[in-house]
C-alpha cells in the first residue's frame, strides 16, 4: 500500500503599493496534483507547479472624503507654520499625503488651495504696518522700528515658505514643473509678498525712505545696523523689479545730489591733496557698501556717479588749483593718487596730460630764457629731467603718452632761446671731461654723459653745440687737460651714434692729429740726437690739420734766439719728410716749464708761452715797466695785461707790481720777487682767463651762421640740379626736409636771391615763384 503525498498548496500574494496607498491583496494560486490510483497500486508522481501573476482588473479607489480630510490636515499644518506653533502631524506623513493627492489628479486643486491660504495670510500681515505714521521725521526712531518690523515680517515669510515648500515638494517638482505658466511655490510666495506688502504704496515708501535714511547716516559717519540694510536690500533684490525701479533709481538720485553739493563745498574749503584723499576715501566707502549690502548691479552706476560729481565736474579746477604745487614739491604719493583718480574718469588722463605738458614748458622756460641762470642752466635741466622721469616712472606708471608729451614739451621750451642752450651744454660737457674734475668716478661720468645726450637730443641747432664742443675739446687736447681719453672717446661715440659720422668726422680728426704728433715727436727726438748742437731746450710740437681744428688768430711775438733756432730745426726736419706742407706757429697755444732760483731755493713753473717770454726778461734785469715789457715781447696789449696780472696779482706772485693793485695800468713797474715762497716745488701759474669774451662767443656763433649759409647754398644747388625746375614753396619744403638746423623762411629767401645773383639759378620770366637751374 502506498502512502499519499502531503498536500502543499503553492501561493503567491501580489501586494500593490502605489503612491503610498495599500491596494487590496489578490491571491492567485494554481496547483496541479496527481494522485496515484488504480490496480496494482502504482506509485504517485507530482507534476511541475506554475505561479501566474495577473494585472488588476480595476484601479484601486481612494476612500471616501480622503481628499477633503487630507487637505484639512495639510491646511492645519500650513496654519501652524504661519502661526509659528508646533505641527500635530509627522512631516513625512504630510509629504506622503501630498504625494497621494498628486497621484490621483488633484494637483491643480491642491495648488490653488495652497495659494489661497498663503495669500490670505500675507494679506493679513499688511495690517501691522498701518499703525506707523505715513510721514516720518528723518530723525525719528519710527523709521528704524518700521524697518526692523518689515525685516522680521520678511524673514518670517521666507522661513514659512521654506517649510511649506518642503511639505509640498512633490507638488512643486511634478505638477508645477510641468506647467510653465505657474510660478514655483517659492516664487508664488515672493509674488504674494511683493503684491500685497511691498507694492503697498505706504509700506514701499516708508521702507525705501528708511533704507535711504540709514545709508545717509552712515555716509555722515554714524554707525548703523549693516545686517539690517543687507537683509532689506536682499529682500528688494529677491522681489525682482522692486530694487531696480523703486530703490536704485532714488538711491542714485540722492547720491548724485549729495556728492554734487559735497564736491562744490570741499573744492572751496580744502587743498587739492586733502580733497583727492577725500575722493579716494569716498570711492572706497561706496565700493565697500556694494560688497556689504547693495546689489552688485548697483556698483557701476554708483561708482560712476561718485567719480562724475567729485572728479569729473572739477577736473580743470583741481589741476589749476594744485597740480603745479604738487609737482614743485615733488609730492610723489599725491601725484600717484591724482593719476589713479584721473584715470578713472573719461577725459581725465587727457586733461592731466595737457596740464603736465604746460607745467614742463613753463618750468623749463624759466630755466632756459633767464640769462642770470646761464651758469646753472644745464645742471638745472638735468635735475628737472631726472625729476619728471621719476614722476613718470613712479606716479604715472610709465604711461607712453606722458613720456612722449614730456619729450615734446622739453623740445619746445629748450629751443625758445636759440643757440644758447647748445653752447652751455658743450661747456658743461667740457667741465666734466676736463682734468681736475674730481666730482665723479668713471661710471658716474658715463651716467652724466648719457643724461647730457638726452638733453642734447632736444636741441635743434646741433651745429652750435659742435662748434663750442670742438673749441673746448681742442683746449683739452692741446693743454693736456683731458681727464680721460676713454671718456672723451665715449662721448665722441655717443655723438656719432646720435648725429652720424659726418657730425664727428672733424672731432675724430683732432684725436688722429694728436696721435700722429706723438709719432712725429719720437722721430724728432732721434733726429735731434744726431745734431751737433742739440741745445738745452726740450721741444714738443703738436701738428694740427687746419680743417679739423678751430680757427686761431696767429699772434706775432718776439721769441728769444734759442726758441727761434729750435723752430727752424723742427721746420727743416718736418718739411724734409712732408714736402709741400706749410707750418704756421700758434703762439697763443704754447706752454713751457721754467726753472727759477729764489732765496728759498729752486722752483719750477708751468706757464704759458706769453708768461715764459715775460719771465725770461728778468734774466736781463730786476725791474721793467709795462711799456718796456710790451716792446720786448711784442705781446698784444690786453693779452699782456692779463699775463702780468697772473704773475704779479695772482696766488703765486713771482713779480711785484708797483704801485699795488688788481689791474695792470700803463706806467706800472714790475720787479722780480727774490723772496718768493711756496710749499710746492712745481707750481702751475694759470693764465688769467678772459671770461670767454662776448666777442669770442659772437665769433663762434658767426662761424656757425656762416657754415649754415654754405650748407643752405649747397642744399639749394643740389635740389635744383636734380629737379631742374621747381616752385618756391616746393623748394622751401624740400630744404626744411634736408637741413638739420632751424632756419627762418626769410633766411632761405636771401640765400635763393644770392644764388640767383651768382647765376646758379634763375627766375621764370612768366612766373616769379618758379626757379630754373642754370647748368
């Protein structure tokens, strides 16, 4: 007998859980069972079992009054939030309830109901603000209390809307998100607050008046509640156009009026540095306001308003009142502030540039045009240039416009007095390159020369500089007064780089002459050793090429026989080597070393050739009159007077003048001073320098003028030869392009007339303004 298998039904329970609602459970089970039977008692076999899951036949329904009851719960919760009391229900349960309602297509109704509840609550809030008077005194505390009240109302509203939104989040993220015309729950709250509270004319006016009053108090230096301001202005920004339309416009108008009045008042009361410091302070304060509580979109119009009223309206007045004194006193920090502030305003840099240029021209002109300042002109120009360079670098941030305008201004004022600055610059260079200038090391000297070249660039009449520089260079080379050959060559190379090889060719020729003269003297010494009577005078001669050196007026003097003999020996030697050349002795440039004996002992004197001729006379006698010396030496009258002055009236008085006095007069007697004493063995007796006489200066300037006439003539002939026929205006224009020195139209006309007279060119018979070249 077989045992019957145990019966075990196979069950599957499908529990639907949609949107938080528990749907009725439905059991579906199929069991197939086979039982064994039949004769013979065969065994039982179990077939395979299947679980089949089927869809619901109908959608589960909400219980009756579910929507109404659920809304009641939600309404109570919203009311509790708005009343700031505890909510009876669990927040998760409330969230689930909203989700269930949304799942059963009641989202639209739910949204409207929520909107209505919120609107009623916001409308009720307006009543608390009615108790404040509509017009408030500006010093009253009512304003502050009102602002705190509106701020609390806003903060409460924001907090409430955040909590309400967290409960209705499912509604916000489904239904509201899918309907683009509906504002989100947060935006709906903002809209309600804007429409029913801030858009109320009285509330809005009181709020904005109060905010503006607080800002005004802060601007006047009072301490105010910045967090309150930040919160209220953030509220206005969040309420979209309220900040722009109602607050910002009035704020900027009041700012404009405040700073317009302040600018006018302080420009009268304060000096420029204090005023600019105040402007800077105001700009910093307003920038801080933007960072602390204003909306960032207000920054640009606010700063522009301050800049316009405190700076833009007073640009010229500020510069006229104080720029010159700032520059005169070298007020670096104030000038830096001026540049920075003026750079902020449209047109500020341009007007600063104009005043900067005027200052340089005016200050520079006072240095250049005043003959009393000639002695220090170049040093003052260098100091002034250093000063403006420093200001540009430190204060004006190396602005190219300021650099270029400075150069133009220097060029303008330095050429207001033709020729003189060029002459004085040449003399200044001479003072620096001359031996005995212990002011500077080689590096410092190089720096000074570089600075000089910058000033030199501004000069138009560079040929005047060349004429005086050449004259001074000749003295330095011939008397051995050059401080450094390297410095001389460095200066020459700077001039060559600046003006070209043609400008320095003669100056280079002078150096070449000096080097060749050394070689000639080595050969002459050898030549003298082979002579039967070499003599006891050691002669050194410098051979100068006439075209390179300045023009010297020869002076015939009476040399002693030994000197004449030696001159002839050298002449024979030199012309023997260089036939066809002519030697002209320049007595004015000669110098000698004399040995003398006094009661105290032997001395040596370094003296000029004229001083030598006078002193040698006292080998023949102890006393001579002025007239006797003049007759014996043949030295020109004024030159002799200065020579005797140096010997009898200077520091080293080798001769005694009778009667005593500073000046040498006719009839004066000169006696050898046997009692002469001096601490040095070798004494240099300087010739009394004629202050470079007016005649000497005039002659140098005249030579320059003459050279210019030759250059103009050459340029006219060159142009006409190339063009053959040319109108007057075109010829003059071409000449201005070619000539490197300033020239007046009248001077050009004279040169053209001169060339017509000399048949280099002729006028057109029909048109007097047309010229033809005559071959």
